[in-house]
C-alpha cells in the first residue's frame, strides 16, 4: 500500500471553517505540529477542544447575524400586544 502524498497547505486559500480550525489550532499552540505532521498527530483531547471551539464560534457568529431579526420580531410583538390592550 502506497503512502498518501501530502500537498502543502496554503492558509490563504482555505474555506472559512477550515481557516477557523487553523486559527484555533494556532491559538492553542498546535499549529506548528499540525503543519509539520498533520491533524493525525493531535490527541483526541486536542482535536475535541478545537472542534468545540469551532462550534462555539460558529454559534456566536450565527447569533450576531440573527440579532437584528430577533430584535425586529420582539418589537413587532410588543407593538401588537400594545395595540390589543389599548382601546379608546
């Protein structure tokens, strides 16, 4: 069985989620090992930590983009409730 050829990684041409993985690996001090030996060189604890932080950041990004919509819906509900309770 032949050994898999590993191509060099260009950090500028990665998709957003992949970039995030590499950024988190760098923050955790693991990027050098990942670049030299690949993701397989990490322990399950290290990869789990990276995956958990990716999930956390993705949720934070989704919350930030959904905030204006949530705020609008809440204002609309408050207006409707006010209209229902105000009878002149």
